[in-house]
C-alpha cells in the first residue's frame, strides 16, 4: 500500500523485441458490420425531465441524455432493513460504484389486513426513495403484486390468497391490485423521472410464465394499465425474462439474471458447472433461476431478442439460505460472472441482492406470523423466518463482505468505459466450449465496434478446477487489420478472469492493447489525466502503443506517462492486486479522488466518512490529497503523492459472558416432503431438542460505538437468538460467520440474550459445502456446538476537507 505511486512518471521501461511464436493462438473475427439499433417499437413512458434530461431505450442499450449508458443496479429491500440505516447504506452502495437501487414493494409488508396501508417507519417507501436521490442513485421499484423474493405467498397478503384467485385478471383480485398500485403511486408522486425525481423504472409482477385466459400477455398488459392509472409514468417498464416468461411485446423490456449455484435445487451433492460461468452467444436466459411456476415452451424474451437490449436485474452476488441446500459461494464464484455476462452482451448489470436484510414479523404479538417463504405455507422452499442475509456484498447491518472488494473495480470500469462498451457487439471465437461442462476449451469473447473493443476471458468455474491455459495468444481480426496480443505467449493461471482493452482511446493517446484491466479515469488536475488499471494475476502487464510495447511489473503500484493530449499528460496507473481490492472512488471537496482503504468509506454532508472495527486502527490513503483534512484524533502524513489519513484503535472489545444453559437432546429425523419432495424445515416442536446458551451483554454495551455486532460461530442445524420471548434473528448453519447488529433492537443495558442451536443430524439430507460440512466421529449422530461468540464494536469518523 505504501508503494503506490512512489515510482515516478519517467520510469525507464524497455520496449520488447520481436514476438515469439504462439503455442496456442486463439482466433476471433470481429470484422462484420454491427447491426444498427432500431427505435420506435418500444411503447414506454415519459423519458424527459423538466430540466430536459432524457432516459431512453432502443433495441441495443440505454441512453442517458442521448449518450449510451451501461449502469450497475443493486437490490436493497427497504422494508427488510431499519429505516435508521437507509441513508448510510444507500451512500455505501453509491460509493461501491452502483448507479441504481432496486427494491421490491412487498404487499404483505404494507397491508397485513384489509383496509389501511402501512407506509411508516421501516415501510416508508417515499423516504427511502428520497434518500436514494440524495445519495445520487436512480431507483427501480418492483411493484409486484407477486414478488417472490423468498417471501410468504410471494408477498401477496394471506387474506387475498385465502379468498380469491391471484396472478391473473380476476376482477376481485385486480381491484385490490389497483388499490395497491394507487398507494404506491401516491408514495412516489413527484419522485418520478418525469418530475425530476430518481424513479426511472418499475417492474411488473415477477417470474411470470403463466398462460391461459386472463393471464399471460393479458395480465401483464392489465398491470401496466393499472400502473399508468396510478400515475406511474416512467421511462422503463420491466418484467423478468427467464423461465419462458410471457409479456406483451413492445410494452415492457425483459431483464435477466443468473446465479453460480442453485440453493432451490433438491440435490444434496455438488451441481454440474453452471451456465453463469460460460459465455452465451445464442440465448440470454441463464439456466434455472428458481421460478416457482414451470413453462413448457419458449417465452416472449426469446422471440424479442433482437428488439430489446440485454438488461440484467438478478445476477446473484450471493445466494439465499434454503433449508435443504446451503450453498456458500466464494468471492471469485461471483466476480468471475462479470466478464462472462458483460462479454455475453449485458448492457445493465443488476444484482440481487446487493444488500442483505431481515424479514419483518406480521402481527403485534410475540412470535407473530412469519413472512418468509416456507413449505408450511405452501412454498417450494424453506427459508429462515427472519434472516435474509443472502451472503450479500453488504450484510444486513451494512457489513462489508470480501466479495465487494472483487466487484468494485468492475463497477468503476463500467462507470468510466461503459458508454463505449454499451455500443459494442458480441463477437464469438472460432472455437468455443461445447457446453458449460466443457472445462478444457478456453472461455472468451470480444465485444467490438469498428476497430475498438474489449476482450473478456474467464478461467474460473465454481467448485471445478479449470486447467491453466498455456502458451496463449489472441488474434482478433478487426476492420483495420489483425490485432495479436500479447507480444509473446503467456500462461493464464487457473481461476483467473479479466477484461482487456483493444484499441482504446485514452484521451487522445491510442492504446493498442493492454494485458491489464481498465478500472477508472481520473482527472488529477495539474498531474494530468490518469487511467487506472488493475493487474491480471500471473500475467505481466503490457501496454502496447504506436511506438512500441512497454511493460510494468505485475506487482503494480506504478505510474507510467504514455504521452500528452491538449498539453496535459496522459498516464496509466497500474495498481497491485491488494491496491485494486482497496480502491474506492469518491467525489470529495469538488474533485474525484482515489481512496484506498480496507475499511468502508463514503461521502456524507461533504465529509469523508470512514468506518470499521473500533478495536483496530482506521486508515485511508487519498489521491489527489484532500485540502487541510481535519477530524479529532486524525493523523496525516504524505508518502509521495499519497495522503494517508490514520486513526488509532478506539476501544477494546467488549466482554460477552457466555454460559451454557441447556444441553442438546436427540433431534428428530429430518423429514422429506413439500412441493420439492426434499428435506423440509423441522416443525416448531423440534426446537425442544436445541442446545441453549446465555449471552449476557456488558453494561454499558459500547457507549461510543455506532453499532455493535454480535458474531456467532456455531455448528448445528438452525441457530436462533432471543431477547426474552422475542426472536431477534435466525440462521441456517453453512460455515459463514453469523453477525447481528444490536443497536437496532434498543436493548436494555446489560440485557441477557439466549442462543439456541438445533442439532444437525449426521443423516440429514441437507447439502452443505464440503469445506464446512461437519465431520462426524464414529458413533456420533448429531452436533450442536458454539465455537465462539464475540462483540465487535463499530466506529465511524468524519473527516472534513
């Protein structure tokens, strides 16, 4: 970290001599003319704001103010999160490189019983949207009425499901839907794009492939009419496009997705390699996304392929917890999807979920009605009653997960280079894998327009070790001639994935190619324009210019001046892998800056916010430097052009008193059943066999901490934490540490919590990744252990420039 930018711009770098012959030359022809986009066939909503800003869509990509736009969208469910956290979490999403926040409106969260709707507190949709706008985010509202989202009855209230047909044009049902949409329209009045607000789109229904009278296209068309009647006039109307979806062509645009595993599957073993890690050249639909209805013929999305852009809404940066299958994905399982999906043509990258949450509990009594999907209420899956962690990049209490450090560089790349990528057409190599299970054939693609383009490569598949690709060079035929790279054959290690530029214009300096990934463009003032690159692991970084090839160490941390444009220096900054993982890009004090930190950073009220464990020092390095930064306890030092901002550790870890209070009894066998005919969650009476522990909090808890996370490391089947009779959170064991933010519960000083752990039986027909599956000793039939419990205080500091 201290090395970054310490090498001067005049670093002597030698041009390479003649290239060596290739051991494996991968060829692709990108000379064919790209089809021109078609317009006028999509009948969507008002695209112009009062100030003249526009948001439009045609057959290939989105346009913002007439310019191509390739945004990043992330799902965050406002009614599954404390309202007190919204402002900070939305700003963290913006700092992570997101452009749009999406959220379901779960009908049963807002109208538990016929009559009045609840839009207060954690249900205040209007305030959530206003805070998103203040954070600089656009908003897509997913209206339902059926949402899925692992919610009870897909989010439709019990009193509706009990009384009438749903998900079709039944008059009684549609009468209630009309009232729901009217309520949403009232909440969003004045906040739509046409009003100068952030709401750019709405989604109608979800995973809809139901055909028949009053269903299919008729139903989606009827829902759109109700949305317009409610005043929801927006530039984008979307529907999910997978699993044979049906919709009225030209009236909505389909969105797609993919997950690196299937927790809704019934298999108790590893799955075959997923389509998500294989480039797609013929279809936009990526395998099974867990729809609860089945289609038996192709849907409208297949026939609409050349009429609508390839937009994404549900690429999983994590996975939901389901009782029978508890998949724990790695950061690389997720990040490797990005070059694959972008290289397959995606022109809106949408995540589900980007931020975890917790289900509210219906009713006012202790216990209440769970609002989660479960087999007991006829659902296909069993999910935790409260937890909706989703292994998301930001946890339910805003925790930064390791996967986020892998994703941010891609987001920043799309922010600065996405406008060029959006216009580029997918080009297929001459040789491609026969199917997703073909692990030998190199996986790559190019998107190009004219002589410019990007090369996408993936050598990672979840749970399958792909071979290193030895002696590789690429030959891309472009209209202006063949481009061969790199200068000599290279070995691409197993597990590596990347995006490389082809004939990229860097502010007037032509970069023929680079064997490093572009991340961001920074106007560094007097220091000129800096294009930031991330290294490709195991591959030397080459930057090919008109006058030769220059190399930099794959260790990174180097600045190289390429030339001048308009009298200003144009340079490339190659980060190390560590630096790329710590990079966060923020607008502070009127200038865009690079901020390197292991902790969370964002901007609020014009100040740089820094948050992390109070038991550890807080540190951020800024380039260009902030003018006269000030904060209590702040230490500032310069290391070359980097300005280091440091705070000493602020507190000791609070003491948590843990006492075993009840040993586990023999847990009943796990039964199979439900719609999936697989393992179902135990009935409530089964928890009589749970082991329990008392967790006594100190008094005071941690007076100067913004929050305190209770971190639990247990092995068992299901964990639950209670404050008295109230369940605060629950968790299916999968090997992931369980964390609960305690401030939101307003606990009394010195409160005593109870942890219960239902034993996991050795014969349970449940899938847990091999790395975390308990090893049962001979004769051992079950396990319920608490391996550790800690309190982690979180502090936040604000630095005024």
